[in-house]
């Protein structure tokens, strides 16, 4: 029995495939900030020999996970990755349940609405209800888009039920990247921001992550009371005008988040922070 136990516990290390690990790490390098990379950059970032990086990139290209960008030596994620991503998103029950909710919010307000979840240190857009408003044509937020959790109100809302220690472990850097003067610079500031929004039951951002864009975001909770998503409304304005406030946009977003929470069998308090984990 002991031999079997040792084999099982050592399995994670014994059966790792270095080439597969390197290939997956290459895919993880591509992000919103770096959509296009060269083999040289990939080799530098992963501390790989240039020839190894080239072989891995060519293998990923042949399988459709990478493709050439601009007919050059640059590469970007290929359609095979997008296929996997969409299949993952479609497998999440919350997207099926949440899509009618954000579509109704879009219809009620005339503004684009999204459903977002947190994946570690990032926020992922998993469903959208777009609008035909021409002022939103420059906003490139699609299903699968990722943005830093620490720099967006979406992230602050999604971090609302984590205690200070968990947030410190998630963001250990003494100084985080800033995008505007409103971006939190460290874990303590993130925690304070998240707690404020948790107490209010929603967050309002006016050009705090992207200039000229205002966002209203409210948390969605599951049957256990944990924050699992956020419903958002995107307004292509640098600030919310009085006429928009008079439309009770905040109340509508909070109502949509509450509706989705109830669909996920949460019937607790409407607003405010819950027990921290």
C-alpha cells in the first residue's frame, strides 16, 4: 500500500511532460496587452533556447493554436484556442442562466451589458448583450476578453467576499501596474475598494480603467452566498449624466444581479458584505 501511495502522491511530478508544459505556457503569454509576439520574445520570457521556442511555436501553428500575424514572423492566438475558449464558456451554466438577464437589462436601458467572472487575477467577460449605439463601436470588449482584476471595478466587485489576507496573497507586489490615477496600487488599496463596493452592493466607475467609459457593476451570488459573477452595464460616456442617474441605472443593474442570484438559488440579503473566506 505504501508503494502505491508514494506512486500516487508523486504522480504530479513524475508524469509531467516538459514540452506540453512549455507549449501551454506559450499560449498563456498572449493577452490583451500582448496579442502579438515573436519567437524571440517568447524565448526570452520563458527562458528557452531560441530554436526550442521556434519549434514549439511552429508545432502550435500547425495545430491551429497559433497563427501568423501581418504575414510576418509575429504570431497571435489561432482559431483553435478560440474554439476551446468558447466551449469552456458555453459549459458554464451561469452563461446560459445569465444571458437572458443581461439581455433584458440591455433592453431596459439601451446600454451594453455583460456578465463577468474572475479567473485568478483577471476578469473574464463570459456573456454580452450588445447594443446598436454607434458610440460603443470603439469598445473592443468581446466574450473571452480579459482585463486585470485589480484595475477594474468588475474585479473589485468580484473580490468583495475575500478577506485582506487572501487579497494580499493574490496581489503580493508592492506596486501594481496603474492605468489611470484611480487604479489601486497595492493589495491594501484593492481590499479597501472591494469592501466599499461590497457594502454598497454595487460599483460605479467613471473613466477609472478606460478613459471615456463609465461602468456600473453589481455582484452575483450563488446558493452558498459566494460571489461568482458580476452583472455590468457599459456607458460610452466619461461620466454618468444626470438624465442617466434619473433613469435609475444603478437600481436596474442591482436588480438584474439580484435576479440572477435568485436564479442561482441565492435568497440572502440584498446588499452588503457577507462572511469573509
